[in-house]
């Protein structure tokens, strides 16, 4: 459950059962008795346990009588000495031994009839290091427990009735002020929190000496009240206690076996829960105005990444290569690649978060989750790309989303290419008969699918605003749809070799066409910078792409050879890369400092500043279906080093 999402849904009018049903799929409401629960008081790990009672109504399991203050000191293996005093320091006369060589645990209690009292003055107070006094319902026990090194050490637990414990949790996990939000609608969020807290604690088995603990490692539990140097703080509130009372005994139970569900929750989900024990679900409530963590930014020093994986050398890029597909940006990061001058390292999103979960200030304001986007990455301004198969099947990489395909549709003619929309939220597929298939935010402006063509369509290109497109046939005939102007064609010219592609200028006021011999035809404001029309090629040209400035272009041959003209720089080509399958298409980065080439096997090879996000063989080992085209998704503008959803 997302706590801010719970509030958002509550303010929409959902009741707490609806909220819990949404987040904890596969569970139902159930009830448990109000039995005692043991809570590890982490402030007493390895130190003496000191307890007071302001009315002198303090009792211990070692010695009859009523006392003002007591201390348990571990003196041996499960052996304690119990001392008596008048306050947390022992008082003017100091601590006096009351009992020695006592077998643990040692129990400190209020009057027997006050174990479940709401009267704070009758509760015991735990004396924490640093001077904080904490009022607690129930009893405090000094006992043994093992630490992370498997060494037995002194511990303290609060043995308290379940409902009293939940009263100490709810206002620490969800602000009690939510209860008055939306003219009282926010109470549903507090009630949902009470049920989740009760379920979580009931399902917990933290150790053999404590069922749960008092920190965010379990659930934050503050007890009844606390007093420190800054003053007295009543830790419970009327609204949160009402939420506990309204849901008394209620928990979530698994439909499968009736056991109590360990109902984990977090402050924010970013708009989609992570999934796991419970099905991942959209979280529209997370966008509530009061949520400070719906989106955030963080900066990770390059030195942190380089020092964590020195084998990569100098860091070149941080490329998100896999996401879980759930929610904005393609969802949470599953895999990320650190690319450097000497190699690369592959991490999970959680691994990367672990490197910088805390900022240099020591606050938990580094990477808050595994849901993030790298925005000032030296990856040529690209965040992902799509590869399309001849049947219209779509393969997505990086942050490029899947919006649909024709993979399960019987086509009249095979798909020969893909063009992404300017926003990267959709794409067009084009078939060799000029049939157009639209997905995501790609709009349909017309096609030649119903026309008898002189020659088959061999390519398409979208206009700059994405409100139209051009189709080109192998005879150089151009078909314009939407806001795509017609600037000319070679449809009436006898060509030496057939046309294989079309590419618009950056202004959208012209286009180039390229033939298989590398001949270039320029229309509108497209300038001629050279061609291979008079060069004997090893393999025919299969495509072209202009530079971002429009003052140059690359030509791609079927053997993966690349020819650069104008301001197009050469960064490498397939020959010598170890890939022998024919090249199919190329796309430059948005900076012009690199490009991607896709081979017929679906392998995608990067050059220059193009990101390494994988290819079809990585996603589908043994793939034999071939590919027909490639297009890229632009990265967002770089306001900072990382942008994320919790």
C-alpha cells in the first residue's frame, strides 16, 4: 500500500476496505484477538535497561514491592543484576542492588490492573540513552538476543496488547492530521493504515525473542508519549486512536490459506505498486497534492559509480536497459549498464539505488527507489529505441514503451519500417503496400493500402510535429498525408537504381531520397552533400539518415558499411564488429555524436555516444524472425542527474 495513495483514494471517497482491497490483492478482511505482542526497543540493544514509574507503581519479576526506578544489568549468560533507584540516573543515592544473579528475562510492570490502561500516569517509562523518557503501555522485559554477528547481547522488548501497539504505530506511519482532511474523508486512510499495521505486526516473526521492532525496519512505533530536552510530545492523537478503534481486531488474510498477510506499505509508489506478494496495481491516488515524493530528483557523483566498478574505467554513460513495464517511463528499473572506457558493468535498479540511497549530507535523499530516469546521461539524447519485425512484432529497449503491434494480425504485405511520434508515445508501422498501422499517440492520416501502386512502398517519414507523414515507393513516387507537404519526386524519372528510403530535413520543409546505389535526390530545402552514385559498392545501400543540423547525412549499405557526407561524422561500422548478418537500418543520436545500426538478426550496435540498451537476441535468445526497421526515443531535457518516481 502507498500511504499517500491511500490518502488520495480516501479523498476520492473510497472507504478503507476498498483501499485495502485495491493494494492487497488476493486477501480478504479477517479478525484476530487482542493478544500481547513483543516489540524490540532498539535503543536498548546492548545497554542496561532502565525503567521508571512516575507514581512509584513499578514492579519487577525478581522482587515483590513497588518501586520508583529499576535497572537491569546483564552480568553473564542469561544472568542479570537488578538495581533500584529513584529516577533514570538512579537518584541522589545512586543505584542500589536489589537482586543479583537473576535468570532472565527480567520483567518490569505497572500495577497489575494497569497493563492495558489509557492513563499515561500509570504507564511505565523507558529511560533511553540521551535523556528521552518514553511512556509505554504494558510491560518492559530485559532479555537476551543475538546480534548480526550471532553474539548474544542484552535486549529490551515492550510486551503490549496488540491494539495498544497499533495505537503507537498509526500516527508514526501516517500523519494523524489526515483524519480531518477532506472534511473527514481522510479517516479512511488512517483506518486502512490501522488494518495494515495490525496485519503486518501479526504476521511478523522478527526473532525468537521479539515479534517485531520499533523502527522502519519493521514499523515505526513510538509508544504512548515521549519527553526529551525539547519538551513533552504526546505521540498519539484522537483521529489515529479512533481509526484503531473503528477497525479493532481487523486484519488482512490470504484467500489461499487464511493466514495473516504481511501487509507491507510505503510512503509513495510513484503511481504503480512494485508487486511481489501482492499483484502490482496502478496507484492513481499517489498523485495527491500533499505527496512530496511523487516525483523527485537526485544527483549521483560520477566518482561513486566509477569507484563501485573500477573495471569500467572512466564512466561514459549510465544506460537503463530493462524496466518492469508498469507505469510511467516504462516502470521500475530492472537492469542498468554502466559503460566506461574499459568495459561495462551490469547492475539491477536496486543495486544502483544502494550505491547512493543517501546523499552526501547523510540524509535519505539520494536515489529513493528503483524507479528513475537518467537525464543528463551522455547517451546522445536517446533513452530507448524500438525494433520492428516483418510481421509487425515490436521489441522495446530502454525507455521505449510497447504500444501495440500487428504481430497477431494477418497482413496483406509485410511491414517494412517503423516511425516514432515526436513525443515518443506511439509509432506508425508501414507495409510494402503503403498500409499504415497506428499505435499509441500516432494518428492515422491516410495510406495507399487501397491503391494500385506502380511500385511498392519502401519507406516512410513523419513530419516534425507528427501531424502527417510521407511514403515513398521504389520508383521515387512520394505520397503525402496530413500536414506533410509535397516537394517533388522521381516518379516520372527513369532511375538507375530503385529508391530505398526517404528522410525529412530538420525543418520539415524538404526531404532526401536515396537509391540502392547511394544516389541522392534532394527536394525542398534539402541540400546535396554528396553520394555514392558513381562509386562501385560492395553491397547496395539500404537506408540513410540526416544529421541533426540537416547539413549532412549518412548512407548505410547492406554489409553495414557507412558513408558520411557533409557534417556527418564517422564513428564506426559493422564490418569488423563480428556481426556478419546484413544491416537493415540506422538511426543517429539526437546530438549527432553517434548512431545505432540494426542487423537482420535484430542485433543493435552502438557507435559514438549512442547508448547500449541491447538487441533482439538479448531479449529473445535464438530469435530467427528477422527485423525490418528501427527508430529511437528522445531522452528528456537534463535538469539534473536523475529523475524518479518512488
